[in-house]
C-alpha cells in the first residue's frame, strides 16, 4: 500500500517534471540503487554525475530505485522524457535496461556491472574491484591475529563471489591458516542489518571486517570493537579512523565524462568496459600507518604489479572447494571466467546461496 | 559455534540492544491504538526522531538535549497527525501513510547536511561490571540508559493501562468513544494525548538508532523497523508484555541467523533471513490464542473517526 503510494507519487512527479520538455537539449539520466548520501556505492556514482554536470551537460538522477519492476518504470520514464544517455548503476537493472533499450533505439544505455548487451544501444561497464580485494586479502592475511576474516556479502552474483575469492586467494598466499566467514545480508544498503552482521562476525572471532555492502555501518562497528576493517566504494576513513586499513574507491567520473561527450558528439559506440587499477577506475585510499611501513611497501608494490599486469588476482593453480582445478598452474583466469564466476575457491567456508 | 557461557551472554546482550527500537516504538503505538487511533506513521515519526536527535547532537554537542529533542520532534510531527485526524476528521489510514512518506522525505532533506558526520560516543552504564561478571555481566550491564528504560516500559505500560484511572479512561475511549463521551470524558483530548505520547516514543526509538545503535545519520536508516513495530502491536494483541516478547524474538532470530551463517550451518540463507518474520508471527499467534483475552484487549473503535454529537 505504502509502496503503491510512493510509486504513483514518483510517476506523477516524473510526468510533471520531464513530460513537458521532451526532445529538447542533450540530457543524461542516472538511476541509483541507494541514496546519494550513502557514502559508498551510490555516492561515487553521484560524484561521477557531478563531473558530467560540471561540463555544462544537463543531467537528471533518480535515487533509491529498487531493483525490479520499479526500475523498469524509472528507466522508461527517463527515456521517454528526452534523455539521450542513461546510466543504470546497479547489477539488478540489467534486464530492465535491456528491455527499455529495445523500445528506445535512439537512446543510449550504459549498464554498470552487468553482462547483457542485447541491443546495439546498450553498453556495459564495470570496474575490476577484485584487484582491490586482492590487496585487501594481502593486508588481512598479514594483520589478522585470530586467522578469521569476516565478510559481509550482499547478493550471490559473480561480482560479489569474485571479490570473496580474490580476497581469500590473496590472504591464503600470505597466511595459509586463514578462514573466511561469510554472512549474506541480501541487501545493498541497510545500515542496521549491516552492523548486526558485522557484530555477529566479530563475536564469532573475526578480527578483520570486510563488506560488499554500501553503508558505513560495518566499519563503525569494527572501530567500536577494536578490530580492523576496510572501506567499500568510497573512502570511509573518517567514519573509523583507527580501524580502517584502506578503502577501495570506485572512480566513475572519467568514464562518465568520456561517454557523455561521445554520446553528445555522436561518436558513442556499444562497448564492454572493464577497467581496474591500471586505468584508475579502481583506486585505493591512503593506507593506515598502523600496518607498519614494511607491509605498506609490500602492498604498494603489489598494487603496482596488478596495475602493470605483472601480477594477476587469479593466478593458477586455483582449486574450487571440492579440490577440482579451476585455473591451471601458471595460467591466469580469463575475463569470461571471471565474469561468470559462481563457485567458491578452496578455503572459503559454506555454500553459495542458490 | 563456541558455547562458552560468556559468549551466550554477549549474544543475549546484542539481542536486547537490537530489540530496543521495536519495544519503544511499539509501546508508544500501543497506547495510541488503545485510545482507538490507528497511526500508521510510526516509520515516519521514527525517522524524524532519528534525524532530529542526530542533528541536535551535532549542533549542540549535548546528548541529553539530542534525546529530548528527538522526542519533542516525534511529538510535533504526531501533532500534525492529531490535527488532521482528530480536528479535521481525516481517515486514519491515509493520514498515517502520508505521515510516513512525509517523514522519510523530510528527514532526507534535513539530513543532507548531516550525512558523513561521525556520531558521538553514547555513555554506557556499568561497563566495569560487564567485564568482570561472566555471562550475567554482558546481559545486564554495559547498556545505555535508553535500553534500561525500554525494558521497564512495557511493564509500566501494562500497569498504567490496567491499574490506573487514566489507563481505564484511555481504554474506555478506545472501546466506545460515544459512551466515554457521554460519561463526560473529552475523547478528543484523550486521543490527542495518546497520539502525542506515541509520537514521542517513536522519536525516541529513532534517536536510539541514530545516536546509539548505528551512531550516524544515514538516509532511510530505520529500514522498515516502524512497520515491524506496527505489526508487533497487532500480533501481540495490544498487550505490552507480549510486545516485549515479540520484539525480543524478532531481534533474537535476526541476530542468531547471522551467527548461524557465520558458523557456516548448511541451512538456505534465504530461509534464515525470513525466519525472524515467520517465527515472531507464529509465536505471538500461539501465545495470544485466548479469544476472550483478544476481545478484552482489542480497542473496538480502532481507526474509526469519532464525531461528537452536539
């Protein structure tokens, strides 16, 4: 009932807001899964939008759009109301984006973290967050005293599983005894639930807290409990100055600027972008000096090697939980395998929820 | 899972902490509903309380003022609901829903300037006792004053409704406003007071979230807890003690399912996530089966608009 009200309210506002001036100047639309004030995932996309806006290009954004039926409505309305390029910034918008793209061949669509490009006007883009996770794993393996790493996971999709695997592989390399404990919260953003999950992991002996969710609640719980943590998507250092070792930062701004200009100038082409540390789409926040200079030097070297291609997050031999070989010795996982990753590597406990 | 006693104590302490906002909001709403007013704006009043408390904490740097302010703001926003439903006689359900939507939007707007500011440490009582007594220590000590208040509140509410004259008047107004009015009771005044009290408690529940539980301001941080509190009142058949039990079960299973995951128990995670909702409803339905008591506790005029005959 309440949702229905909200939906009709949003629809009315949309019709009023954009229905009137359709087909005017060049406009870019953004669809966000959380509020712009989450200080994580959506915040960073919003920073990217601000960079586009700074060029003098008109932009519109809709925040806190649930993945599902609502998403299609919002995307469709943006397309209908004269937006020429639309960024849909969450995995769950994959099917709605492609569905709407079919009906609006003249509008360009950019879907974040997905893999479906069913129509020539849909591009996909993502960042190699797993490279950052490899660095986190290295630090976690060295810093843990209890050999237990707590991981707050959102949804069982390849992106999240890839992160868990990359982190575990890197941690095992420096500390063969580590255990990764995972709690699935089935949300991208619920501060209360995220902090309960963090507390549960800490109570279970984890002294490193990692998250693949978007709020700053887990790092704050870690700070209070006196354990280490890592920020997600954005630099969360000021929320947990003692606890945070570093944060993985998503920097979308250069990509959004480039693609918006291309769409405006008519040079936009369908593509699949997957940028990482090398291109700067994934960046690391300053390292916490509590780690000690030696470890920081190690991590910085590893970061350089990952960026230059000298090191790879998924270098064989890699085994799945049952001991079957996934990547042969000396080989590295190709992008196709990474994109569809749906098994845990050896050393991760538990099953992936189906 | 480690089964040492102290760990179980810590677990129970965590469960108690997570159920506080539900107890506070549900106890407030219970009084409101007992007077015959259905206020679906719990979520909205909570979120307003959360942002007001946090904003006041940042501006004044005084936690006491922040807590009082959050209650006042919950009270003020419920006054809007009171004016609409009691003086202008609008529909309770629609007005309550509007209040929630308004509260969420309004809090996000006020909150824009308070995003990303770390919270302040809220004083916890008897911390040394918590450390020194195994098992019982983490259960009874090391909590905030608001938690202790929340756990006394259902008993006070029960006593108030059953044993005091004011409580009797509230129940009379909720059951039959016309007869109460004929007895010379000012129905509108009673209902106004109950609405304001409910608002203040929801505001406090919100402040607990933004000042103590996750000390920061985040948009939509109540995360549907207001709706759960509303449901608790109904499933607890308007009994304050059962509200307390329901809130503890809900909080308990929420925390336990996270622990079961962390231990790696092979139970489908989706089922675990749904467990708090399922179990709370089942338990409350089972313990509230006595139909005579349900009739006794249910405010018969709930949600109905009262027209005073002139």
